[in-house]
């Protein structure tokens, strides 16, 4: 689904864009549309994304690109009381761990 990111504290917008195979302008647009995406913005204007930001973007990416939701639909789902944002992130972390394990198994076949 996505590329791989090295383990580090902060990622540049270009690293995140490459990971999701999207333009940096799309990430900036999503940042304006979704209050859940809050990268650290240095005084110079450079954005630094955390792993938590990337997990949130992954949820948004999946809803918009894979599930076909509109921006408004994705916002509504993110703000839904049925599944909280923290539950979404927990589920995503578990799925990403399973994905990594499956990739490792496939590699060893």
C-alpha cells in the first residue's frame, strides 16, 4: 500500500508525500481541511511530521483514496462518536504491525 519510512522522530513533507505517493500540495490541503493533522511548523515554515501525524494521514488517505469518501464524509467519520480518533489510531497501528509481519514472512518465503 505505502512505501517505507525509516524510524525517526520527525519527517519532512517530501518524505511523507513520497511515502503516500501524493503531492506535497495535497498534504498541505489536507492539513487545512483536517484539524487532526498538526505537524510542527518551524519559524522558517518548514513542516515536520511525527509518526502520529503520519498515522492520522494514513487514516485520511484510506478514507479518501481507498474508501472513496468525500472530504466532508471523511471529516464526519473522523469526528464520529462511534469510533474515536484514538481508537482509529490504535487499529491502524495494529494493522501496520500485521502488514510488516506479513511482508517479512513473504520476504522469507
